[in-house]
C-alpha cells in the first residue's frame, strides 16, 4: 500500500482529506501542527478525527510562529475580525508562509517514512484569498521539494503534492465527505476557540455558506447565526 502524509488541522477541509486519501488506497500518516495558534481546540478535534479515520500514525509537531506573530491567529494583540464581504485585501488571519512551513516539514517526514505523496486541503474556491492556497504556489513547492531532497534527487523517488480540492467548492467537499463517512460534528473551523463557534468570523461564514449550499445540516453549534 502506498504511503501518504496528510496535513491535518482538524478543520472541514483537512478532515475530509483524511478520508479522501484513504479512499484512494493510501496508508495515511497524518501530521498536525501546534504553531502558537490562538487556541488548541482544533488540535483536540484533529486527534479524534485521526482516530475515527483510523490513520496509520498521527504526528503533532510543535512550532513557535507566535514568536513573531503577524497574524490574528498567532498574535494576541490582533483581534479576529468579523467577516466582511466587501474586503478586497488579504485578511489579518493569514499566517505568514504557514503552508510553506507545513509542506516543508511534511516533506521531511515523508522522506523518512518512504512516502512520495503529500496531501493538502487547500482550495481557490470559497476561500479567504490566502496566497499560499493557490495552485501556482503548490506547484512551486513541489518543485522545490524535488530539488532539495535526497529521495528525489539521488534515489529517483520524486514527491507529488496532491491538492484534490483545489477547484472544488466547500459544498462539493461536504457532499463528498458525507459519502466518505466524515463526522463533521468533530471538525472545527472557527478562528476562535470558545465552546461554540462564533458564526461571525471569515471561516465560520464560509463554512455556513457551504453547508447551506450542500443541503446538509451543519452539526456544529454557533453563538450567532
């Protein structure tokens, strides 16, 4: 069975991704990051989701991206803003170079375990405009990984970064995930870590829109709808 490293945050996209990679016949090695984010709730959800998906292994890697902040998700001095449909700039919830860092570490892990496939749940549809979710970035990272690893350069075992949701709407993801048996009650999208999702941040609004369009009820509770 082919091995795959799957980036797993505990959110809607990455949890669907776990089940998708398994359905494609991969032995899944999930990797999550404690990077100094505003709350750890998503990591608790990620651990349970990995167990539900029955992955081969689940690694938790600790980073300190909050050492320099620069994002509402890593800097306590920056508030998480409510969703603004008229916003035309990159939101302050963008974490500088986050996916670049995560994919680099995933490549290191993949090289050690002999996996040539890395999965990430990014999309250019129904997203916040983050630059590190674009297909051009994913292709560039794949090229860099294949220039900077012994497995690819010396052993002729190149890496492939899979982004199967790149041009899929979140509602399409939800429909797919439901067919694959994803428990969306055990996913967390909210940028805040309270008992209930806020329902007003960018991530909550995108999620609520997607569930409405899918015709499937969102099992997560919200403070404001």
